C-alpha cells in the first residue's frame, strides 16, 4: 500500500515540473505563460533596451531595427520600456 507521504511527495514533484518555465531554444530564453511580452533587458541591433511590466494589462514590446521599437498596451497596469544607452556604461 502506498503511504500518504509518498503520494504527497509525488504530487508535489509533478506540480513543480508543470510549473517550471519552458526553454525557447531559438531565442535562448526561458519563457513563462503570461500576457504580452515578458520583462527583459539586453542589447538589440547595437542598442541597449530595457522593458518591464507588472502584467496587469496586455502589453507587447517589440525591438525593431536602427534603434526603434514598437509598444502596444491595453487595460490596466504599469509598464516602462525603450532603447538607448546603457545607464551603467561609462564609455558612451
């Protein structure tokens, strides 16, 4: 007979596997299921970008060529994002 403790351990392990973010091999990033674009920062096309959202609304940030970007937002929530110089880089 399977003990209750063994059942709880197995159920907890299964829930952890299902809750883990999936890895996108094409982009080399971990993705989690949420509306819009996940918060991130990095470089694109030679420009530093930073993007943050609290996921309370539907917000999508897209990096475009030559320092441009696209942003669409609907609903409630907070967001900030854009491209430019890295604030921590002294060689600007």
